[in-house]
């Protein structure tokens, strides 16, 4: 209880000034000392069996003795007058409501924790940071999983969509991803046929694959920038229109290389968005505990359709309609994908604002099938939500526009580009040159036989890609695992690339020991020594090694973004941007490889030289990348932070922890 003070017991400021000014100034060498403190006995620590009254008396005695000591010091400072004391006015402290008591166990530094029985009953707990944000948990079998990112209380938040709506959105996007994969490799089995029918060089024929791939690199980067301003849905719809024009046009271009190229360019204009934005859409709609299976499905669909397209495309192109039949079949599937995209893929970009003190009120449905109401009003309400354009950023500025380009030039993106370029571009260029190698004499393979050569890449590469995308690989992704994966992937790549060139070139050479039959030619030797199953298997090893190296892309990027990003939202955005930027860089350079390889390979020895050069270079590059990450891995991530730090992230920054600012 505070004691009352008499008017005479308070020292005014003017009196203090007079007293202090009256003091004699000490000499320079004089050392000022404080008066000795009165000794007070240290109270003994009470036993656990002591009564609460004894503990309270001990605390009061300690406070009283401390107060007397402080008063003696104040009297010494105030002078020799009695009862002259300095009064220390304590600021009034505003009473705050008691902090909510959480019954949860201490939360580890992860993005998903486990709820207790108490929190599961309410569906929320409280953050351990100063923000005191309500922490929301999942529903159903995920009732004990903390949601990451934390959703808002808006039912239109993509994270709050029912599960069937999330899956419908993903299915619509994956249908377009599958069609894009089929279009990219549609001409692998018919390049020689096009060159002969159009009377052009083989380089002009493979340009029908290379040019749209390079165009997709440009439109992919543009899609990342535009989606940041106006959302992803309008970009998807415009890209869909471009693809539709290109596919329909491609059904009637036989006999005109110019029209064929124009149709392919329209397709390339649409490929970019579905190459770079789909991963971001998955991150927009799925929580962390739901996201990994969807990413694996997306990756598997993309690889399987791209590798498997020549298998069926070659058979379809063997008929009288030629390659145009492929695009007629694609047009039928595209009509279904257009309906799915228009009515099943709403906007997923969302400005998420999570209230610190609002309790959870939105119920997230885990139903796989919607509750359909067959009424006119329900149909109009659903269609009204499918607006072509429903998102607009708060402010358009230079830092916002440069977010994706800066992610593309980050050091981690550059190192991954250098590491994976030669296997990726080598596979594309060798596959595009299969017609050049095996369509002429002595092999004279038809389009269906040429397409069958892609059986090895399809059967070997797709399982490897899916296996290395499983959570088991990501959970054990250490520096040692990273170097081991690079070594194994490079070994497969080198064996496949060198084996392909050396095997075919060696099979076409005349024996030096004179064992060849009289009047035999290299063509006869090649027909007897080249095994097409072996050739397909070597291409499959190259594809498997390339995808093994690609499997390290996602964990390396995630480690970098977790190290450099201001919060979880920025980390997810930078992850999607770096993936998209890497895809754009690889597509741009791969197109140049596809055009350049036919101009390099004039003889069988040239094929051996080209594959030797790429294989040996890849070994050197992998060794250098391993050394860089082994010794300077953290410095690379710090440099990523400097590059990404040039972006103005003030809009997204909050004064809270990494996981609270979702």
C-alpha cells in the first residue's frame, strides 16, 4: 500500500539545483565513491512445505529493506537536511487483459504442428508471438494439424474452398498441362516427313518444335508478371484462346510451312502460362499438408504426356491424314478442357488478411462431391462467381513488376539452370533428331517406329520423376543426399548420352580388321548392328538422369526461399517465381539446341563428337556445382537474399513471426 507524502518531504527541482550548484567541484584526479551500502542478511529460501503466509512475510521484509537502502542513498544525495528525500514518480501502467492461457505443448519451429484435445475441441489456439493470433487447425482426419498458411475468415478464400472445388480447379488446369505436353513433342516422329513434303531442310522442320518452345519462354515470364497484377485466371483464359487458335489452325496446314509455323507460334504463346503458373495455383489453394500429392500429380502428368506423346502421335501420323490427325484428336480433348477451365477454374490469387483476434467461423468441407442444387438461381450464382477477371493488385509499381525477373536471375536459379541444362537440352535435341538419323537409308523407319523409340524415356523417366518427388526424398534431403543425387543423375546422364552417340556411330563404322563381307556398305553394317531397343534404352537412361537432376530443383529452391523470404507468403511466391524463371530459361536455350544439333551432325562421327562434348561437359559442371554448394552453400543463399531483397516487400511484411504472417 502506497504511503502518503507530506508537503515537506518532497524535494522541489529548484531546491535540487541550488543544492547541486552549492557543491564544491572536486579536483580532476578525485575519484567519486558512493557511500557504503548497509548490509542486510539474505533471506533463506523457503522450503516447498512452507506456508503461503511465511513466503508473503519474507517478500515484504525484502521489499522494506530494499526501500530503506534506497532512501539512505537519496538522503546522501539530497544533503545534510533531515527528512529531505527525492520522490520517484512511477508511471501509471495501463492494465491489460490477461493473456490467454494456451494448453498446447510448446510449438516447434515448423509450419505444421499437432493440436491437443483442448485445441481440437475449439479448432484454435493462440500464437506464442506478440501478435496473439488465433491458430486454426484442419477438419476431419486433419483436425490435429495446424493449417499452413493460416486461412482468413472469408469463405471465398481459396484455402477455404471445399475439397471438391479445389480438385476441380486442379483437374481443369492439369487437363491443359497434359495437352501442352502432348503438343510440345507432337512433331518428334514426323520431322522428316514434314521436311520432305514441304521441300525444306531438316532444320526448318525442327524449328516447328524449337520456335514455339522459345516463344513459351517469353510468354511464361510475361505470365508471371501479369498474374501478379491482374491475377492468374485472365492469363489462363487468354492462353487457352491462343492454344485453341493454334490447334484448330494446325488441322489444315499441310502443304504450307508458313501456316504451320504460325499455328505453332500461337500454341507457344499459350504454353507459357501453363508452364509457369500452375505451381502457384496449387500453392494458392492447398494447405501444406495437402500440397505435396498435388505437386507430384502435376509433375507426373507433365512428364508422362510429354514423353508419351510420340508413342501415340507416331501411330496417328502414319495414316493418310498425317500429323494433322494428331491435332484433330487434340481439338476434341481441348473442347472439354476449355469448358473445365471456364467453369471449374476460378481465380486463386487472393490478398489474405488474417485477423489477430477473430475466432474461426468458416467450416472447410472435406467432401469430394458437391451438393448440387438444380435451380436457376443456383446456376446463375455459380456462373457469377466465375468472372474472367476478379483480382487487381493494390498498387502497380516497378518493384512489383520486377519480382519475377529478379527471381529468375537469382544465383540459385542460375546454378540450377547451369546444372540441368545439358541433360534437358540434350534429351530434347537428340529426340528431335531421331527422324534425321533413322528416317533415311538404311533404316527407313516410319513415324510409328520412330515414335516407339521414345518408349525407353517414357518407361524409365516417368517412374524416376515420381519416385524422387515423393516426401520420403524431400524429408531426407541433406547436403550429402544432394551431392549423392547429383552424382547418380550425372552418371545416368553421361552413360545415356555417351552411349547413344558412341553406340550408333560405332555401329555405322566399317570394321578395321577386314571382317566385313565383300561389297558391303556402312548401311549394311548399320542395319545388322544397330539395335533399336538398345537405342531406346540409352535414351531412357539419359531421360532418367535428367529428371534425377531435376528432382533437386524444388528442395534447393525451397531452402533458398525459406532462408531469404520475409514471411511464408513471400516464400511461396518466390518459390513459384524461381521455378517459373528456371523453366523459361531452359525452354529458351533448349530451343536453340534443337535448331543447332541438326546443323552440327552431318556424319555419324559428328554425332559422336557432339555427345562426347555434352557428356564430358556435364561431368565437369556437376563437380563444380557440388563444390560450390559444399563450401559456399550459405553464401549462395545470402546472395539470393540480396537479389530478392531488392524487391519492395513492405506490403507483405508484418511485425510477427514467419509462420504467423501467412
